């Protein structure tokens, strides 16, 4: 089974089950798209650059102080709300993936030569993949305030900026093997 979040202008996620069959996915606006929309579509909200977002996330990691739920500045309020949306949606997607991809009904063996992903590794890629990787960690990686998790889903989140290259390589390898 695989679950990949791709954070960029749009945020997408795609999932497969333990047989390698595509379960489906979702598409929505990315972090910058949401922030730019708020700035563009209102008179009072400021523009927040991608650099400002990344610097603020890095600051929370370095200081150990997450963005508070009740932010005291406009920019922080905008960022924390967008981050909470992505963290909540992401956790929900992960829960549904584990439920569907690892259900007892689907305990068939994966195709020969494939890995099973017993560790339930979730991959984050794209320009904002590193931010997603943090937001999907337990306690949201310290980026935003969080209640300790009530459910123990037992999964890992890992960044992979070069995922598309691995996919292209795998397809090329399959085509070469098919010709032999």
C-alpha cells in the first residue's frame, strides 16, 4: 500500500491498497494558493510569501514553540488556520487509507517482486512537502498546537523530494524487463 501527499500550487493525495490497486485521491488548493486567495479576495488581509511561511515553520521547529491556535497577529492567524486545515485533512486521509488499504478483507499477497509497506509509510513530496511532513507527524511536528493523539494509528511520514524521478525510473525498468 502507498499514500503520497504532493504539496505545491495544488495539494494532491493518491493512495493504493495492498494489491497495488489505486484507491483514488483528492485535489485541493495548496498552502500558498490558500494564503494568496485570502489576500487577493479581501481588502484587509496581507500577502504572505512562500519564504515567510517557510521561515515561520523553521522558527517553530528551532524554538520548540508551535504557532498558537489563538494567534495574536494577522499573518500568524492566517498561517495557523491553513496549517490546521491541512493537518486535520491529512490525518483524516491517513486514517481512511489505513482503514481501506490494510483492512482484513484485503489481506491478499502483494504482486511478486513488490514491497508490502508494513511500516505504513506515508510519503510527502512537492515544494511544500517538507511542511506537510511536519504537519502530519504526531502533535503536528510542533508547527501548530495540538492535543495529544487519541488514536494510535502507527504510521510514519517521510519526505521525498525526488519521488517523480523514482516513478519514472521504475516505469523505464519495467519497460526494459518487458522487452527481454
